[in-house]
C-alpha cells in the first residue's frame, strides 16, 4: 500500500513538471538593478512626488523586490517594493528631483517604504496601486552619528510656532511685493547650543501688498499664477531678546491641481476605484484598463506632535488591476514562477533582491 501511494505521488509530481509553463498565470523575476526595473521604480517615485502636496520630495534609494505578471490580453504588471529618502526640495519647489539633495543622516533623515503595482502597456506606465509610509531615523541612530545634532521637533510645538510667526513677520516687513501667508510648517529642530529653534516652512503670495497690509485676514491667495515660497529661519534666544534670521526663496509655479478623476465608487473605507485618466490610444476594448488608479484625498488633520508629513497620507490605494475581459491580477492567488526552457538554462541567474543602495541605509 505504501508503495502504491509513493508511485501515485511521484506520478503527480512528474505531471506538475510536465505541464508547459505557458498554460498557467506565471510571473517572471527581474534583477532589482535591471534597467527595466529601475525605469518602473522611477515612475513610482515620480508618481509620489506628483501626488504629494505636503512636505518634501522623495528620491529612490533602493529597490527591495520586483515581480512581473503577464496581463491578458496585453501588457504586464510590475509588483515592486522600493525604499525612498526625503530630499531637501519642498514639493512646491519646481526643481527636478534629480537635482535635489538628499537629506543627510546628520539632518535627521526620513525614509519612505512603498509598494506599487505599475501596468506597462504599449510602452506607457499606469500606476494601479500605491501604498507608502515614511518615518524619521531613530533619535538613537542620529546621536550615534552626530551626538550634538538637533533632532526633529513637533511642528506644532510652542517654540516652533513662535519662530515661524516671527520669521514670516520679518520676511513680509522687508518685502516690497506681495504679502505672503503661511502654507505649512514643513520641518523644525530645537537646537540646544546655542539655544535656538530652526524651522522650514512654505508660503504663498496673496493679493495684498506687504507694505500696505493692516489686516492679514482680508488677504486672499492669488487665483492665477500663484507664487509659492520656501523659507528657512532660526530664532536665537538671547538674554537681550530673541533675534530671528530668515531667508526665503520665492519661485513661480502653477498651483498643484488634483488629477482629473472619473466617477468612483467606494470599495472599502478609504479605498476607491476609477478608470485611469489617460490610456494608450487605439487599443481594443479588451485591453482597456478597468482597474483603479489612486484617487487624491485631502490631507488629514495634523496629528499632535507630528514631526514630518508621512507618505501614507499622500494617496490611497486599491488592490486590483482588471481587464475588460474579466481577467484580473489578484493578490493572494497561487502563481508559478516562469520555468526556463533548455535554451534559457545557459543564461546567468537573476541576482536576488534587494538591489543596490544609492545613498545610505537607515
């Protein structure tokens, strides 16, 4: 009896290996540092920065995992995990992210952790799922590298609020153009020696002239050709009184408008489904994506003691990519890895992920 069971098991095992790999839905693995993988990762980072309206731009640091699933009748879905690092460029700054400096460890760096699914179809990319969060480096790790470096402080701390108010007042007092209003406090650090508070904050121009303002509450943001600025300021606490030093850079940008979104329906709380806003032209109906894109949502109220703007509030994600034919890429479904044929057996093996670190690891 045992012999018969063993024979049956061996027969089933042989049958599984004998099935041609093309009959089942299978994924292929790529090197995390493969140029195709990097292209998809850069599309994901670009998507983060285009949908982000608070805090700073992020840049790619490392690709952790990647799988490529076939999508019938055409296209592929890249399931990719990436790590990002915060840069010194605010999201309102028009500087391309490739020209932005990465926030260093001694400045209390911030790391992002993201999962994406990106559809590649006719050479174009469409993000169908995005989920991110971010966190500052631990205080212990910062102090190991730089014992005297100031740590991130809550952006609603009393000293921080007072410093921003003093800095914005000083900036408008010396400004011969528009009166600027506060958009957000982006970052703050309490410096122990000499006792001081360092802040970074974003501002926007109003329809008032700075030298003529008597009641700031009556000033309104410009409706067209909005001007944004980014300021850095330090309030030094001296025995003779506080002294504020502020520097602002004003740049001309178009206001960041939400991406046009078609009608949506709720799947679960905080998750919505929508047809992509743009699709390749002249595709058959079966190739059109019915699966969802990320839907922009207003930022949540600032939690108490927040020291940075978490990437998790950038967008909400959805969990499927469907074709009009009804086939779907589903998380949790058992899939097989593409088996190499005889000719491919001589090819070099794919290096395991994660890929190279571009800056530093937190």
